[in-house]
C-alpha cells in the first residue's frame, strides 16, 4: 500500500491565517460609503452601482450580515433618494442577493477576475429588472448606454472587493 506524499503541502505558520468575520461597524460603513458613491455617480451612465457591488460582496462573504433584508432596505432607501417608483430598486437588489446566494459556492472557486465574469450577468439582470419596471410605468427607453454601468461594475469588481475586505488584525504572541 502506497503512502500519500504530503511534501507539497505548506506548513501551518503565521503566513497562513483564517479570515475573521468583519465587524458590524465595518459592514455598515461600507454600505454607507457605497450609497454615497452611488448617489454621487448617478449623473453618469457609465458609473457602476457601488451599492449593488457591495450587496454582492457581503452576500458572498458574510451572508448573515447582509442578506435579503439589508438588500431590501437599501433598495427602498435608493428608491426614496432617487424619487423613483417605490420598490423597483428593492426588487432588483433582493433578486441580485438571491442569485448571488445561489452562485456563492461556485464563485468561491474563482479568483476576483473570474468572479467578475460571473458578476456581469448578475448586474445586467438586476438592471433589466429596473428597466422593465421603468418601462411599465414611464414607457421611456433609457438607451443601450444605460447598461454600461453593469460592464464597468464587473470591471471594477476586483478593486472594489479588495477595498471592502476588512484589514486583518495583528497576531498577538504570548
């Protein structure tokens, strides 16, 4: 019987650490920061929806901290801020959160660039939901350039995920 070869495995040392869950204050701060960036970038069609990216990030990393309830509250808040039909962003964010949860195990296998290829259809689908609600109530087509924010959101995903990652605490030695 052959013994397995473990020579290629790394030894457990200080360079290999498990990530701790982010504090609630950091999660709230990142959501507030995303809301401010989303409001500030709303005049430009190409600016990504940072709130959508933040919902995706925290749904993947800590689903117990930011689930569908947080997505719904953020959506209602954005509807009130934008003065749009109440519930259209909430529908988009909750749907985005649901599909992100469905893909969470798959996304964990990819690096940030591979994840951005999966996030592009999620962002496009949530934008299509908002567009369908707007078409239903307003009847105005926003134009194809309106979908640029999904593309730029997928492109900026690796950078945004690095920004949102909480900083590790220093290891205390005895």
